[in-house]
């Protein structure tokens, strides 16, 4: 069976630091994969390599029949991978609706001529963009939809995180990469997030890869968990398997701590 | 009272006093006194002194900005104004008194301070002699400072009305050349309003009443008005909007016939900067690419027009001949080609700077602007572009009736160009392209992650900006008739950038108001030409401090700036609570 996203022996080095080291990684259609690891393990770098912000030094990345190596970030979004950012990065001076409308960019084509003369195809495209952006916002119930004309910078923190996801949804992806979606959330919001990620898969049919430090969230949503340390994949399997893995425990607690226990 | 006597307030007073003295010592107050604000009552020079003293009190009594770890000092704003204003008055009075003493002791003060003339001293002393003058400066400082500080105690609406009314009187007086020309043009009497270059007393009183009452009721009815507008059915609202646009266009069309030749000429210059501003606004305001070499596109437009239409162009001239019978083609045929050439050059200039952001981009574009000017001046291109001798005899656009020696015709030409440019800018900003630019301006990497091709949209911004800027060049070439490299210096780029920043980045009305203030106002104050750059600089500094979002800001940018202020205040409160 061929995977939706398939990384083979991917490496990325920054100067003396091997940020990602010979990583094999895959995600299947409809799967939720959790990526864990201590700070600096190379998780976000892995996302940046997949989404084209960094080119890999070596290795193959295939997605849905496309070779991603050498593609630009905007081209990768177009073939169906959308992402959120670790620190919320919204377009602060744009409204909530406009943020989501930007997400529709790769699915539309109006150019200068259409913009200047409001051709009928441009007009219907604009209506479609608004409708789809609105639908992505509606997914979050009454959190975002009543605030369509608020500026993104005026939203509460948790709503900003929601809007980031809505903006990614508006690109109509097949695969969604979430970088620490639970950061800064309180326990109730984390429960809401677990439910939301499940709905994203079940209702929207997305495959999801998420980086997360919060173990209840990881265990609550992941079909499979991958652990990274010093850029290397050190464990893979169900949450229980990975959580029990000796190397993973060492990576989180430090070797001496585990030695002290035994 | 002790709180009001703080070091900050005394310092504000000293700054105010130094400002007034500076204006006096560079000769500005004396020169401005030649112009009356209200004839036989108050001159512009005296008004400058009064504004200086009142402004000191007003600025000093600003509510303090919350700073972490510092408890805000609360004092009566009127007392703060009193302290600051009196300090300013004492300083100014003392210096004037010292100057008088030096002069009476036979010291040749004017060998150092050339502007210390009897006229200046008399203006500063309000004609009351040295001691009386010093005393009145102190008294006025105290009264005006306290009065301006007391404005802070008024309700927002009342304070807004007072400042609006005072500004209206000043503007009515400054616009005397325009308005009296308009009244003359309509063969209406104007003696009741203006006399001897300033407002009459009656005119001033009428202005105060009209502006004050108008502003008060405008503000008073604002909630109801907004509600009424919100209740209007959508088709009615579009109808009213169309009517408003139509009225604005009609006004712009009849304007030159109302104001006469001189003002029409000024309007032509303002229009040129509106046009250039609209183009640069696409690059800087929409796409967020700080371009300091915008003059390059202006130059390309002008030279391309010259080469395509002038009989002196190398394309039509025989060897050894100075002029051919006529140019290659006429203005209107050349126009689309010029824009096309500019768009291509825009892309060529844009391509190498795609990887650069912010400051680096600014420096490189600055270089490109200079390169274009140097190229034009170079021996290498001299046979084609005329070098330092320039490119002469650029013919005006046909038909003959469109005689560009008449300022009104110049105005209409630039009005049409500005209309096209504004339409293009508006439609682009309100489209998929505009959204992509806005996203790119906010966060380039995230925009890219949302599928926006950074390369394509940066090049598009440069191309569009270049196209509009070249229209300015086309107009300039046709109007002036000869093109010299000196017209395309760095100062043009800086002026255009100032216009759009002052007006409000990303705002089309802002470009228009910015040009009117920065280009039009100095033209109206032409009699004070030697102080033009000083006024220009002062306006820029004042507006950037008092209204960083610009005069007619883009709504979003304004909201965002203020949201940031609110956030900063919130964080101060939070840290204060944490530390206490």
C-alpha cells in the first residue's frame, strides 16, 4: 500500500547541528499521527522540510503521487498540505473572514484582468471564496463566525489558534500539519481540541500530523505516535508502546535519571 | 500643585519656549507677520507665538502613557499647562529682554543673529516695548498654557469642537488666495469675508459660529446618523454612494474654473504627486515593499515618452541634425507603449531584489533609483537620451485644443490619469490580488504557506507600481516639454514616500490628502518660500507623532495600531498588578 505522505531517509543539517537525521516517516489516508520529542528534537524542522520552507539535504518526500523535494511552499500547499505555526501567525491587520479567504488563494485563479474589470467569472469566484472561507469558520461553531469583521489581532488567544486552523482548512488540504496546537490552552480547551481534531478527520476527511508536548492530547487523538530525539526517529507505534519505550523515557528524563531508578 | 511642578512639565515648557524663540530667530515670525490671519487684529506671526505657547500647555498636559513600573502622576491638566506655558513664556520673554538690553548697550547682535530686527522684536513684544513685551509673554504663556491644559478637562466632544473651530479659522485664512479667487470667479462679493489678505472680523466670527455649531451638531448626531445609515436598504445606500461619487466628480471637473489659473497650476502639481503616490502606494502600502527608488519609474515614463514623441529623439533625427520634422508618434499612441516599457523595467528591477526584505530592500531600491539617473546622465546613453543637455521639444498631446499652456487643461489631463490610477489601485486592493499582497505584507512566510507565490506577487506589485508611476512621467514630459536628468533626483522618491506615509499607508483618500498637505500647502505659502522645507519637515514630524496612522488612515491599519496600544496598556496593568 502506498502512503499519503511518505518520507524516506530525510536529513537536514544546519551548520554543525544535524536537525533531522535519516528520518523515515509516513502518514496514511485518514490517519492521525502524533510527533513527540524533547525541545530541539527536530520536530518543527521536519514540518518545515515537508512544507518546503527548507530543502532536505538528502532523502525522498512523496505526497499523493507528487515528489515534494524542490517544490516551493506555495506549490506544496497547492498539492494539498496545509499547516499551522507553533507561535500563532495570523495576518493581524486583516479581518477574520479575510484571513480565511487568503487560505482559498491556491484554489482560485483571478488575475489582474479579472480584478480590474470584475468579469463574471471573477465575481462568481469571489462569492465562492467567501462561501468556502465562511464554511471553514462555521466549523468552529459560534467561536469565529460572529466575529467575521473583527481583526485577527482583536481575537482572544484560543480563537486565534482556531482561526489558524480555519485558515489552513480553507486551502482545502488532504493533509493537515498542526504544530503544537495545544500550546497555551487550559485543560477545558485541550479537551475541546481533542474533540476538534477528531472531527477534522471524521467530518472533513483530513489526514493529520500533529506535533505536541501535551501527552493527554497526543494519547487522546493519535492513531500512531512517532518520537524524535536529536533529529533521529527513536520510536514508533501506539501511544502506549512509545510511552513505554526505554529510549523515549531516557530522551525526556535524561539518561542519568533512568539509570538512577534502576 | 506640587505634582504639576514636576521636572517633566518644566522641561516641556522649556522645549516650547525654545521652539518659539527658534521660529523668531530664523526670521519666520517676522516674515509670517506680513500676512494677516484676521486683518488688523492678528497676524500669522503673532499667531505662531500664541500657537507655540498654547501648544506647549496642550502637549505637556497629555495624559501620561502608562509605563511598566511607574505610577502615573495625576495632576490637574490646567495646572500642568499653567506651569509649562509660564515656563515657555518666561524663557521667551527673558531672551527677548536680554536681546533688547544687548542692543541698547550697543552690541551688534545682528552680526550673529541676522533675524533680530526691530520688526521681529516688536512682533515678539506685541508692540509694548521691552519690559511690557517680556511681561506679556509670561502672562500669555500662563494664560494660554492653562487654557490649553484645561481643554483636557472638557468632554471629548467639546474639546473636539474647540480645536476644530480654531483650526477652521486658521485654514479659512490660509485659503484666502483660493477662496477669494473662487468668489471672484463666481462674481460674488468677497469684501465681507476677506480683506487685505486675511479674514475680516465678521468673516472670523462667522467662521467660528459656522464651524463650531456645525462640528458640534455633527458629533452630537453621530450615533443617530450611523443608525440611520445602517437602517437604509442596500439599494438606497448604493444609490447615495453613487450620487456622492457623482457630486465629487462634478466638483473636480468645475474646480479649475472656480479657482483660476494659479491655483489650477498648483492643483496640477498636487495631482502629479497624487498619481505618483497612488503608484508607490501599491508597492509600499499594499505589498509592503519599501521602495526608495520610485523615481526610477517616473524617469522611465518621462524618457520613454520623450524618445517616442520628440522630434529631437534619436529614432527620427538624421545624423548631425538637431531636430527632425516631427517625432516618431504622438502622445496618445506612445502612452500604452510607455506604460508597457515601464512595467517591463519594473519587473527587471524587481527580479534581483526578490529575496530582500525591509531595510535591505529599501537600500537596494535606493541604489536603483540613483543608477537610473546616473545612466541617463552617462556619456554612454547621451546620444539616445540627451545626457545633461536633456531631451527637448517633447510635443504636447494632440489635439491642439488640449493646450497644456493653460493650467486648466493640465489639470484635466492629470485628473483623468489620477482617476485611472485610483480605479486600478482600488480594484486591485479589493481582490484576490489585494488579499495576497496584504498577506505577504503581514507575514511573508505564512502567506507562502497559504499558497501565495511570493515571487509572482512581488513582481506584480513592482510592475503595477511602475505602470502607474510611468503615467506620472508621461504627464510630466508632456507638461514641461523638455526632460532633464535633474528632475529625477532622490528627493522625488522621498517626497512621494512622505506623501503616502503622511496620508496613511494603503489608503487612496490618504494619498490625495497627503499630496494636498505636503505639496499644495507649501505652494499656497509661496511668499514664505525660504521656510518651505522647515514647514514641510515640521508637518511631517508633528503628524508622525500625533497621528502615526496618517491623516486619512486605512481603517484596518488604524484599528490595528490602536489594538496594539490597548494591548500595551493591558500588559502594563497586568505587570503593575504583578509587581504590586
